[in-house]
C-alpha cells in the first residue's frame, strides 16, 4: 500500500474513532449537563456549532447539523428569543445574515465547556499514566496540525 493511501486510511480510522468517542462521551454526559444549565441538548449542539464556526448562516448550520431547514429555523428562533443567539448582518455583505452567540449565550457556553472539561479530566485520570502522557502529546500535536489545515480550507 502506498504511503499516501496509508495516511488516508489512518486518518479515516482516526476520524471514525474520534467521532464515536465524542458521541459516546457526549451522549453519556449531555443530559446531566443540559439539566444543570437548564437548556436542551439540542440547543447546546446548535450553540456549539455557532461557536466553532464563526459567521455561520442558517443554511450552513442546517447542513452542519443535518436537520431540516424548518426545524433549524424554529430552533434558532427559540435561541434568539432566549437571548442566547443573535442574527447579525454581515458587514461585508449586507444580504448575508450570520449567527453568533450573545454575551448570555457565551456565558452559558463557557459553563458548558467547564463541565465538559471537568468530565474529560475525570475520565483521563482513569487512564494509565503513560497513556495520559501519550494521549496529551498526541492531542496537542494533532490540534496544531488540524488548526493549520482548517485555516487553509
């Protein structure tokens, strides 16, 4: 097998494994966290997408989360009414309306981040010390590489 095919295969396996790991951990923790924060898991997912994709519009958000435009529109409107999201006219293109977290939404999401980070910290304490160290180094390196790749997309 050629090196490029090996890398593609390994990246595909890593992405699949990370996706499964994320779903399993988030599904395990999301109900409790959302109850503590008094917001539904679905709302948190929408807020998460808006936070990691600055200047996302409604169609892009719908595509990212893979729900119907009607369902997303209702969800976004409820978040706007709750003052957790804002619709903002793009300064460069007045026809384009993007979504962003409000200060209240950002505060709520920071609480969510703290809760998730605490759970990942507790999870990682269960790992062997050498696995903790190796995982930490791998995560830091992958984050640097992926940040660079994403900035070029």
